[in-house]
C-alpha cells in the first residue's frame, strides 16, 4: 500500500512501537509522522517507511491543521479499536 498525506499509520519499530500516527509529509524516501501531542505539526518525526504499517484510514486536509484536532482523531481511533 502506498503512503499518502493524512493516512493513519502504526509504528512497527522503535520506542513508539504500536502507536498510531498521521502522515504529515513524504520526502526523500522518509515519512514524517505526527501525533499532535509529542510529535507536533511543527516538529514531526522522521521515520523509515519499512517501520510503518499503513491503515485504510485517510484523514481530510482540514484535520491536519491543528495538533488538537489530530489528538482528538487519534484518540477516537484508539477507542474504536477496543
């Protein structure tokens, strides 16, 4: 599956293993991910795409503008998995 901006992804490796993030940008064979709390829109985490598992959920562009909105969406995403 191809990664796109706004896609919800799960980390497969690293200290953040198992956590969900949103793809904010794709540059030079790296994916930049945010969660709105620790990794904000102004300070995204650079991740190797091999260490990410894509989901079928893709957020619209308006959801990516504020960290608070991203946190709310990911919280709902976690809750729906229970």
